[in-house]
C-alpha cells in the first residue's frame, strides 16, 4: 500500500545541477512516486541570490537561510549541490542531527571528510549517498560499493575529468597547443573561468580518493593522492605518444599492491596504447576501467559532468534514500575494515618516457645509458636524432619505481652533455 504523506526534500543550491534536480522532481513526480512508494515533495530550496528567476521553482520555496531549512525537523532528505567545504560540511552534519538523510554531489568534501560524515550519518541512523560526486551520470560508486562488494578489486584506472580530456583530445586530434585547446574548452563551456581545479588535477584527485576508499575498503583522503596536472603537457609530448602508438590522457589510478598490504592513489598525465579501451574516450567524456579478481575487467563510460547527467545521479541516490526512509533502514555506510596504508608515489612501479636535449657528439648515449643502469632503471628503447651540434634522445624504460626514476633524472641533469630534461611522462595501460 502506497503512503500518501509525502517525503519532504530540501535542496541546497539551485545552479546548473540543482535547477535540473528541481525540474526532474517536478516533471517526473508521478514516476518518482511510483518508484519510491510515496510522493516526494520539494519542501525548500536554499540559494545565495534569491532574486534570480528559477524556472519551475516556486518563489515561496526559495530561502537564503539554509541552516533553518535543514533544521526544520520535517525534512526527510537533504540534497546538497552547493559544493566546497563550508558551509556544506556544517549543513550536512546539521541535517543528520535533525533526522535527515543526505544526497551530495560534493567530491571535495567527501574526499576530505568522508569518514567523519559517514560516522555522523551512522550515529543518527541516516544515509549518505554521493554517486554524483564521481563521473557525473556514470553509475560507479554504487557498483563498487554494492555490486562488487563480494569481489576483490585490484585496480581502478580512469578518465574522471571531462575538461582535461577535452583539452588533451584537441591537442591530439588537431595538433593544437595546450593554451589553444584550453581557450576552445573555455569557449564551449567545458572549462571554468578559473580552470585550476581541473587542469591541475585537483578535481580528479578528489574523485580518485573516493574511488580508492570504496574499491579497497580503506580510508583514502585527498592528501593521500599524488597529483599532477596537464599544464606541462606539450605538443611534442603528444607527437611522441603518437610515434609510440599511444595517446595522452589525465588518468586517476588506484591500485592494490601485489602483496595486498597497501594501496596507491595517483592522478597524472600518462601515455596509454591506442589499443586500450580508455584511448578511444574523446571530447569531454569520462570512462573508468575496473579490474576485479572474479568479475574481470569492467568498463564504465558516459558523460562525466553537466546539469542533466549529474542530476540523474542525484535523483538515483534520492530514490534510494527515500526508499530506505520508508523501510526504516539505511543503505551501505563506510567500509574501511582493511585499514590498508597508502604507499607514497616513490614506491609506484611503472614505465617512463623521457625526452632529453643533449649535445650532439660521440659518447653521449653511452653516458646516458650508464646513468640509467647505475640507478637500476632498465631501458626498453632509445630514439636519437641530431642537427647542428644539438640532439635529442627519447628513452622509454621498462617498469621502474618512481623513486629510482627520480634519482636517474637528477643524475642526468648533472651531466655536462645533457642540456635539458625536456619532459617526463609515465606509460600506463599495458
């Protein structure tokens, strides 16, 4: 029998995502009622600028007092899409204190304070859902947290930022430089006026922290994630990747150590072979490749941002939270029982592509090869070209630790015959 009293929802934020959440709640009210088992009512919308016209949102629901809204006591679920750390963190914990479950799209907050938020939710018998915090519309958090709960996930490798993927894709397909590609991304609305969070890897790092924590059942915060952005990627790097049969992507990589005793989480540009499924991910799309012991290799692909895709993920969580309210239960909380340490970047083993500007004279290659050998880094291939007293060496290594490679590069820079270490890029996906 369907309940007639509506479940009340408070919406914090009514920007691109929030307004789409409100629109879907209104236009699909009958479907949501049928799927949940009770009507769902938008009871209030907290905003910073109340005078802005918001189509489909009744003016009487709009308030600037978000704190009063979440303290009302009759709110069943709070949807938080304002972003940032504060006041979002305080509003969410206040919502828990007053009996509401929370659906959030706030990757930065979950990556930084996920453990505390889960604890606050559990203490009050409430839910905390955040599918929309990672990869937009792509169902990823729930499959990792629920569908693969009985499996062992060993690796998560993904493109989780659409802005950087668009920029790198343009550099690859059109030959554009970084600045030119960024300008195009900005003009098309893929990049913010201040693109720092995207191009410097902060956005992807927050998502990597969330994915690693869920996949490996341990606590991983934003501070645990090694982060490099794409601002130093050049047209020459893209061209070198093409010559190797690769393309360049900004990857979020979360791995369980071979002995199962630690994990790593990192975000950085990397060359991946054109044969890898992630190599074909174009424009501003996202994709995540999951490797599990029993399930094998799984690929999740789709739009990773935008109002409608992100709202889709929010609404999916909203339905789950409302169903739990009706049933008097809660969904999965934090699973961090493994308590695995996060290894530093120096311990990570991978291949490297290094471009060197060197003097064009006999013996240089032998000097360079000796430095690699002295630091225990095995060379796979070398490509050399020279003209007018200057030359370049492109070295591709076998797998080595980041610490060993760092020592190698420092030693190379001390050689009189090495003019510059022009670029260093990891090679992944093999």
